[in-house]
C-alpha cells in the first residue's frame, strides 16, 4: 500500500497506466499489464524500475516527459507514467475493478473510493534515475479530486411516461445500470445525405445503480437542468405535442439520493415555460433542498450569481449563460436567464473570483445558430473567446441534444477542457439514435491542475433511463462520433 503522499524525491512512487484519448479501452487488469511487458509492448519511462508487479524488462525506454507526445501519435499503445506527468492529452486506465466493464477499481486519479484502494503498480528510480525530475514522481492524494457532469435533467414526457404513466417510479428512471444494443447502429450518417434518422433499440444487462454511482462516487457532481421545477401537487405529466415542460419536486429528491448532485446550472431555453411562478418555484425548491444553483434568477444579478462548491481545500465556482431563444432574458427587473454576452460573462466570472473561487467553470447552453450538430459553429467559437478572455478555466456546455465535441487545449496556465454538450441524459427524444446517446464527463484534478478527461458512454433505455454502455462495445458509436470533431492537445 502506498503512503498517504509521495513527496518529490521519494524512493518509491506509483505509476499510472495511460493510453491515447481515442483508445476505447477504459480499464486494464494487472495480468494484461504483465502480458504487454512480456511481449515488449508496454511503453516504459526511462530511469524507472517497476517494483510491483514483477515485469519483464523492456528492451528500450522512452524519456518520461515524452511519453504523452508519443501516445498522441500511437493512440492504442499503453504506457506506464509517473503521476506528476499524467495530463489530459492522454487517458488513464484504471486497474480493473468489480464494477461493470471493469470500472470502480484502483485509480490514482479516480473517484474517492477508487483512490482509497491499494494501488498495485509501484516503482523506484534506477541508477540513471537522475533523469527523473522530482516533480514528475510526486503524488499527493489529498490534492486529487474529481468532477462529473451530465446533460439535461428535465425529465421530459418520455421519462414521465415510464416513471409515472407506466408506474416504474422516479427511482427507476434515476437508477440505470448497463445496456447493449439489439442490432447494429450508426456511428455517423453519410456526408452526402439525405438520410433517414436512425434509431437505437437497447436492452438492459443488469447492474442497477451503476450509472448514478459514477456521479455519486465523484467528489463533485454537476448537471444541466433546463425546465421549471414545480410542487408535486401542482405538477401533471405533459400530454400532447406542446414543447412546454415542467418536472415535480420529487425528481429533486432523486438528484440528491441517487446522483449525489452538488450543483445545477439552469440557463436554458425552457426555464420560463411555467412563467415567473415557475422560475420562482424552481429557485425556492432548489434552495429548500440545499442544492447550489446558477444561471436563473428573479433578476439579472441573481441569475449571474455563481454556485460555489469545495473540493480538496479549493473553492470552485460554476456560472451559466444561454443563447437559445424562447426564454425570458433576465435584466434588472425581469426574472429569467442571463444571455451569453461578453458583458455578462465578464461580470459573472468577476463575481466568482471576488467570491474567492480558485477555479471557474463556465456553463453555456449554446446552439451557435441551430441545435443537433456535433461540432462547434462560428458563433460558439466567438463565445469561447469571450469565456477565455473573461478567465473561465473550463467550459462545460449543453443544449445541442447530441454529445460532443470535447477540446483539450493547452493554455498559458495549464490544460483547459471545453465540452460543447454531453448529450440529453434524461431529456428523452425517441426519433434519433444520437439524441438517445451521450456520455458522463469525468474530470480529474490535482489541485487546480486538470489531470485527466474521461468519457463514460450511456444510452437512454426506453428513451427514459440512462444506462452505461461498454465503451469497447456499443459505446463505440457515440465515442467515435464525439472523437470526429474533438481535439486533445499535448504540451509542447
């Protein structure tokens, strides 16, 4: 078992297992690590001797600080890497655990429970270990924390049909396990079109509760919510074709019980579907359940107020904005959501910093001109410049109803992640495979430094119950579609 922290210059330190970001693999067993080493297919850092487990010596090594760049061009190779060099242009493979698809095993930069497990790969410096910078091998688990994010929690009529109309209950909707597809699906439509919308049919494969566990086990879990919350007694399931949505307070209980949500961002185009009364009840119910919120208010100042969270001794702020018509724009006298303007972004980030935030996450609902696209459009790129100029550390967006893209960018102060949208999560739309698929964004940090980015694919079974997909199985459909427009830059 590793000591509680591995200080710079320590003789013994852990090694993370890493691979390329577009490798669909997400976990690895120790037997596979051993087998790769025996075949001389495990990329080893120079100046390092693996003490546990015993591995066949490699015929050659690579400078530890060049392994990430090597994996950029060799996405399916697997390497061992000192923990101080782990960075989000590569992907950590957790050690296989007892969760579905091997998740929930030991992981230096995983969730709280995974970090607490005995980590089985340790090393020491060899005679030429003088080439190892002490900061490369430093590891302090007290500074590690994770943040997970999901798409819309507006449990649309299709979710309510199953939970209420078919009597399955809200607990069923929020307790998804795993699923697989009943037949071949589509990664992407032909570029020359036209094409018919393609639909996904899934069956559950057990493991109830696995999907929400990904969020609940993380240090912080945040989510997009895009419709009013009303008292249980005043709520009725929507019938008919009207695109007017509300959810009952009962779902908020599930957010806390099943998902362990720490904050929600609310700047979305359906937030005034129930008028000013719906805005007021949303704010009141969230405050009653002690869930920090941002992006909605009884006036602009209220709507711009950040949601503040804490992890690893840091203060993290979330601020939110909208650019989709159909909702009331908050101003000095009007309840609603803040628009994506440079002035609003600057003001919200400044409020976050003035409130003591060490890290600011900006969360736009943005279409860039239209919904249902997998790439960033010019308007979104302009808005992203505003977020950068204002000092947003990371941008986690929503609203396009389809997953991706993900950008990992190297900025002057470290790596920054941009997510356009993680997918619908519970905003059921039965007419298209892409609207039924998405991923849970899983970010790892060491202090304020972004360490790793992981995408955990899911499908909305029955268009209502998010259920994890095997990323090397049917999860490849959504993952490969996301990778098409994503970029993962390594430090130069």
